[in-house]
């Protein structure tokens, strides 16, 4: 169950209990009088009257009513006190009754009791509710939140995302677990990288491709052509005339079987219609041999220093695979603009 649901249910339960007790207090009719307190207060009033204290001041201070025998309505007021259930005490001096002191004890005590009980109810339930909410916050902060972080972390790991670290928080109880999980992520990442490197080293074929020529080709067709012809190197070319450039690019001449007869590198005016797209396919071991030879002899350019020599000296079988789709050679602002306009066409 989510912590939010628990908090809502806890709030509803506390509110319901508080309302039930509140209405029970409202409906309460039984109460008890503290007669000892009333006697004490009556004695204090009598003593103050004997000392000459103002009657109105005493009535206000002790929340009572005072009548004296000398009052005209003494008998009437005394009867009213008894009729309304007041707690009436004699005011005596020298053994003689000089008056009456009446307390509205029942109503007053009842109101005070109700107020006191309601105050206690609000205090107790308010404190309990606040303590419960604080406890839920503590549980969320120190237990639930770290688990949620671990859940997100585990989800990322399960999806293969090993680059998102799990930050360690030392001030909660999961700091050690966090560090262990993050170390596990690092180990998994290293293992995945080693596995990827091992898989790359097992690949038999290698495709070399330039970065300034844009095209959309399926290399499986080129690979099938390469394997069926038994070539050492297969080049990709296009007959698209827009790919030709004076004094720039590489162009190839082919025989009837698609083998490369000659290569032109950056000619003043291209003599061949086949533009090499700077894409070639070969076996990984053969590429390693070419790189080793190039390093040993100070060679740097793939087409001029390696491919041209292989073709002219017939050191390897080099053929070419024709790419018939659209392509662009991005070598100027104009060609970049043309490419962006071309791809807006629906047919492309």
C-alpha cells in the first residue's frame, strides 16, 4: 500500500474518532459537583463580606450571586435560587444568618467540564495526528525514498542503462547498500564493455565509410555481393553525375564482371562515370594487414596509397558494388543547401 493512501486513511480514521468523541461530549448530561470547592469559595465570599468588600466585586470575582437578609426581595430571590437548582450557602456572622451566597454550579461546572474535555480531546488527537504524520514522513525519508531510488536504479540496469550512477547517501540506513549497488553497476558496465569489445573482435567483416557522403543503403546486399564474388575488397560506387567534382573525389573503371581496372584520385576532370563513395568492405584480418603495411611504409591515404596500388599491381581482387539510390556529397554550402531542399521532396 502506498504511503499516500496510508496517510489519507490515517487522517480519516483520526478525524472520525475525534468527531465521535466530540459529539459524545456534546451529548453528555451527567456531571459531578465539587462541593468542597464550592464550600471553600462560599467561605471566602463570607469572609470578604465581613471585611466590608463590595458585593458587586465579589459576585464578579467568584461568579456568584449574593443576597442579604436586609434586601427587600431576599425571600423571593432565595426561592428563585432553589427553583433553578443553584447551590446556596448561608452567609453567617457570629452564628447569625446574614444572607445567602448562590453559585450556578451545575451550569457552570458543566460548561467548564465540556470546555476542558473538548480542549483535552483536541490536544490529544492533534498531538497524536501530528506524531503519526511525522512518523510517516520519517518512514518515507529514511526507508521508502531510498527504496524508490533503488527501484529506479534497478529498472535502468534491467534496461541496459549502466551509465546512470546511484548516488550514495551516508545519513540514511541504506548508504552501504547504495554503494554496493553502484559498485555492481560499475562491474556490470565493465563486463558489458568487455563483452562488446570481445564481440567486435570476433566480427569477420569490416565496413569503412566516409562521413560527408549521405546515402541510405542496406549493407546486407553489399555483403552478399562481396561473398558471392570472392573479392578481397568490395567498393561501393554510384553513377549519379551530381557526385562528380573536378579536382576532387575518387573514380573507378570496371570490367564486365565488376572488377576494378583503374582508379583516379582527385583528377582535374573525371574520366570515369563511376564515383567511389568512400565505402569499402573487407575482412578484418585483411584490413589489419593493410594498416600494418601502411604504417610500415608511411602511407596515409586509403584510395591513393592503398587501393590504387592493390589494383595496379594486382595484389588483391578489388571489385565494386553499385549503389542505385539517391546520395549527396556534402562538401560545400551549396551542396548542403541542395541536400536539405531535396529531402523535402515526397519521393525522396
